[in-house]
């Protein structure tokens, strides 16, 4: 790691004064509420009775964490526009002239480092004060620390200076270092081993707000479209004549889904750039597969094009697989399981079957009693509410797993 820049932090020395956090905001003009460096308190313990006496085992320590300019940066890998790059010295930067503000880097970063800048509509994060580094100066946060608990420099030099091995970046409650190989060396607090206890609190936590409601709508509408196409394929598989209203329904759903998908972008006019990183970004792949699926629906809409009608089903399956890939990231264990694609496929089948049935009843393609019609419509509403709640949890509750 010779020459690669790294942070060093001594958790046993940090007093939690937040001078580093304030210096970072002052140096880069970051407004209130957006933090490139966050100082958090880890606390736990309580009172225990020992015979007639009560004793406490309370502990608390602080962690000062920013972007760790990881060697295997998930943000760089996942950015659909290739706006994120790494310099030769390991500093990871965001090109704000290329960024569209989609926020995907923030979802997958286990340290919650990238932050959305509402004023400019793009993502931002710690730059390791690279302009100062180029002049031989230290980062603002390092210079501001009154107890010298924070340092930065070439990883091997920091290891020799402070006695910490390069890459010693794993201290609870930080995520496992092998996920991204952060350029961070830590001297742990004496009580760090207790941070996994049930009653341990982390304050303040990263904000958990949900900015991506348009993506919730996109996910549900496109899943329903995929389900409708698979429902129609089921008709053909059993030798039944495909109802002519199903493909128009799927096309309408995908059209609306694509129309709302970019509403959360800070700079929607740059949305086409999201297709550029299909080699490593599942988000780029999802967009390409969504457009391919939409094209397949339009071709299958034309009567008599049986090959196109049959091809629409594999296109739907490929799209749902791509959608699941967006979430199955190594840095988010709760997403990175077989349950994620299973949940997406089940949601598509549920919404597709219910939506198709309601449309067929409305157009006379399926005749049922009024009671059954009402129950079916109620089932659609309940399914949508349930899926909205699940998508909200995916985007908000589970989005950030680190500091």
C-alpha cells in the first residue's frame, strides 16, 4: 500500500469534541445537515446487582469517520455514470459534472459517506482535501484535532508512525473491512469489543429519510408489467388465446414506470449517462434491461408476432433479475441473499396476476360475480400497500448499515 493515502484514527484518544467535523464543513463550505465527516458516540452498559450492591459497567467512546477512500470502493463500481474515480494515490473523488444525483453510491456505501447536495443536485463526499495534499498540507480535519487522534498520509508511513498495521480498519460497529478494503487504520478503544452487546446505542445515526419515492413507483409499476407479461405467457403455454388487452396494459405500466423513474434525480437532463457503466454497475444494467423489456412489449403488442410474444417473457425474467442485482450488493448483507430476487419475482407474479385479472374483468374478458370482483380489487389495493411498505424498507430502513 506504499503511496496510497489513508486515514488513521485513535478511538481511545478521541474526546468527541467534533472539531474535525466542524473544520471539514468550514473548509468545504458544507451546509448544516450534510456531513462529510461524522463523529458518533458508541455507548452501552448499565447497572448490575451484585449481592446487596449495585454496580455499573457503562462505557462510551467516539468514532470519527468519513469516506475511507476504499481500495475496493463499491461506490466506484456501482455508479451508473462513471462519475466516481480513484487517483493514483488512492483518493476517491466524485466528478460533479458527470454525476446525475441518483444516490446509488449512498445506498451501497457501508459508511454512509456520499451525501446528496440539494443545492447542486449531485452527490458529494470527503475529498481527503486533495487540493491541500497536492500542496504538501494536511487535511483540515487532521489539523483541527486538538488531541491528535486523527492523522492522514501514506498508509505505510502511518503504520510505521503509529504502530497500526495497514488496513486495520475493523472496529465495531463498523462493517467488515473485507467488504470494501477501506484505507483506514484504527487504534481501538478498550471497550470496543463490547459494542456488539444488545443495548449498545450509536448516536447520532445517519439520516434515514426517503428521497426516492419515484423509485418505489418505478419498481412496483415495472414489476406489475413484468407480471402481466408472464401472465400472458401462461395463457399461451396452456394453448389459450392471449387476451389483446394484456400487452397494452404492460406497455402502459412500463411507460409510466420509465417516466417517473428519473424524478428523484438531482440532474434529470443527464439521465442518459446512467447507461454508460453497464460493465460494473447493476443500476446501468437494470436500466438497459428495462428499456429492452419495454421494446419487447411493444413488439409483442402487434398481433401475429408470435416470436416477439414468446420473447417478451424471457425479457421480463431478465429484467426482474437485473432489478434484483441492483440490491444484491456485498456491502448490504440484508439485501445480498436469495430472498431479494425471490421477493421481486413473487411481487411481480402477485401484482401481475391481480392487475391482469382486474383489467380482464373490466373489459369483459373474465366474467365473475360482483362479490368476487370487489374482493379482487381489494386484494390489488392491499397488495400495492404491502409492496409499498416493503420497498420503503428497502430504500430507507436497510439502506445504510454502517456509521
